[in-house]
C-alpha cells in the first residue's frame, strides 16, 4: 500500500487517523497524509518516533506481502468504516 499512490489516496479519503488502534500505524498514517506521498519515505520517517520508523521499515521491506492489493484494501477499508 505504501508504494501505491492511488491506494494511499483512497485511504486518506475514507479514513481518519483515529481508525488505527496501534499508535505506530496512526503516526505513519498521519505522516503520510501530511507529506502527501510515500515517495519521500525519508520525509515521512523524519516525522515519526523510532518505534514507528521500525514498523515503517518492516512494512517497506515486504513489498510482496499482499497478493491482491485492491481487494485487500477495499476489504480492510470496509471493515474499518
């Protein structure tokens, strides 16, 4: 999801930071929204506490973890809304 600008835009349109129970994910979401793109990962990471940077690094280290990105995002958004 972090590598797909279209997916990020859908998330920003449909979710607020309060949808994330994990504080690290909430901080990542807010930083992505504030920076406006995952293309500038270093700018996103600069806004995060160390534990959220570690989570961001782990997520970026698994680019093929999700097989069907669109379906996974839609299903996840539907559950969160």
